[in-house]
C-alpha cells in the first residue's frame, strides 16, 4: 500500500525558491490552481497530479 505525503514541493518559476505546499487529496487526483509565491509574491499556476500514491507538483507562470 502506498501512502501519499501530506505536502509536496515545487520550484517557483519566478524566483527559483523551493516552496512547500499541503496536498489536499479530497480535491481529486488532478488539480490546478493559482497561488502567490510566499517568497516573491508572484502568481503561479500550480499543478498537482496524484497517481498510485505518487504526487507530482509543478508550477508555471500565470
């Protein structure tokens, strides 16, 4: 049985910082939302994919 972590990280496409975010499994296996970077305050589109216990997170410019 695979256990999904409660948080994951992505690299801000604006400032290059590694950002830790919580993963909301109740939101479904494929998620997309806009979030401001807590370091540089620039908005990014955050993509989350959960599959077979693995979580993939990446950001792209808004």
